[in-house]
C-alpha cells in the first residue's frame, strides 16, 4: 500500500527540545535555553473542535502561558473529526483515510489528517508544542491492534510529522506499561528509529509512573506519572500516595539514568473526586495549584493542568458526556486554575534554572503531612 506524506509549509519553526546536558532533570531548547513544560490537557482536540473553535482554544492557552498540549491522535478506531470524517478506512489502523487536497471548504478533500495538520500548524505559530498520543491505551487493551499493525501505523505517523518543529511523542495513554508491553515498546522503538529529533514520553495509568517499566528504555526521554483523581481516602492501590503527587517526583528523581519527570495527569479541575460519582466533591483551583507547586518544587520539569470540560471538549450536542461534567469547554477556558498556572511557570523561569534542586532541609518547621505538606526548592542564590 502506498501512503502519502503531505507536509504543508511552516510560517514559524519552534526550537527543538532536549534533555538538559547541564542538569538532566530538566528540559532545554537546542540553544540551551530553559524550557519549563506547562501543559494543558486537550485529549479530544482533533476530533471535537472545528477550525474556528481550535483557534479560540489555542489563542486562549497561548495567552495563559501554556506551551504544551497533550492530545490523542486516535481515541478509538472509529474516531472522526468534528464533521464526521473518519481517521481510518474500515477502522483499520494501517489504513489512514487520506484524500486528495486539503481545502476545508471541500468535504471530499479536507480529511481528519488535514484538520490535524491545520491545528498543529496553528499551535506552532503560537509557540505551543503538541504532545501526541499515537494510540490511546483503550484501543490496545481491547486487543484489536497487533504489534505489527501498531508498528506500521506508527511508522506512517512519525514520517508524516517528524519534520514538524513542535512535536513531542507521548506513548501509552492511561495504561500500565506492564500490560501489552511489547506494543508500547514497539511504538517507542519505531518512533525513535524514524525520529531522533523529538522527545518521547509515556503517559501511564492512574497512580503509576512510566519509570516503573521504561526507566531504562533507550527510547524514553521523559518520565510522566499520573497522580490521578482520587483523594487520600479513595486511593487503596500501592504505593497509596493518595494526593501526595510530590512522592512520585521524589521516587523518579532518585532513579538512574536521570530523566526529567512531571505529573502528566493530576486531578482535573471541576471533576469529581474519584471521577465517577457526581455526588462527590469536585476538585478545585486550590487543588490543582497545590499539585502544581508540590510536584515542581519536588524536582519536576514541569506540570500538566487539566479541566474536566476541556479534556473532553464537552459541547452542547454531546449525547453522553463523561465524569459528571457541569460546563462546556468554551465556558471552562477561564477556570481559575487554568489562569493561575502561568504564575508557577513565571516563577521558575525568573530564577536560575539548571541549578535548582528540591531541598526539604531548608525548612525550619517539622515536615507536615497531607495538605499541610510544604515543598521547598532552591538554587545557588535563592530558595
């Protein structure tokens, strides 16, 4: 089968990102400039928003200082874009549904991948990197994708987008790395084989870290963990860190080889504790701020924010919205937590960057537990 690789011209190229050689706990641009990952969660951006809505979303996130968006490429094998154009032919992951032309006014020409191209280009113009999840974990867990199919599709996807300047590869997708490991390892190896210019991370299941399985994988550049959406009383899984997301950073920070790490999915703003019961309290801006500062002060290379309505791009026409969502995506753009994330980024970038370390020893008071915990960080000339 002949696959076409259509890459539009770029108006602007962003600097390549890399792990810092000065301090591999952190990220930098190829010119050595500090890069603080401030992510937003827009999982269904490619499939739910039209061109005008995507521009509205990207403009807002750029204005609020976000520089990374975590987005699914394929949520399901039957995924379509905003007006029903399927990404795949016959739900076959090895058959991207590519049409001739890319005119958005022509339904016979403007396909799912053209729309994805458009959004990536618009993000690039706004200084935003796209952390792309090639295959969401649920697809793999259903057993409908073989290792060879995953390799063929990933090869095509990487060749299509490897020349883009604003790509980060986000393997996995809310899944444990010890399940279907051969597929996740294959995807990682294929990405690295065909693209040695972009960073690769792995987005794991709730209350786990990619370091549990892939710390020594040559393809993995950045660890992500998902501290998840459960409160202290709800979290019964090992290691039962509950809301203490800083503990995942502490664990990853001490591992060798040294790799940057960050909380890629803390509790989303405006989502119920534990996700599934709308009668539970909802996580607030106070909570997401706490997770952000805790994890970054503990040594994180950044932080990814999320909002219940925006991660699923909830719209009035949605028949089955998830997780007891209470507002639409465009109403949630100005949620207080989203507006406040930029201050953490500004704080970290206002100080010397690569000499920053976590250091609890500088605290005078005894260490407190749970919500009373105080995280401390310092550089050579600040604390």
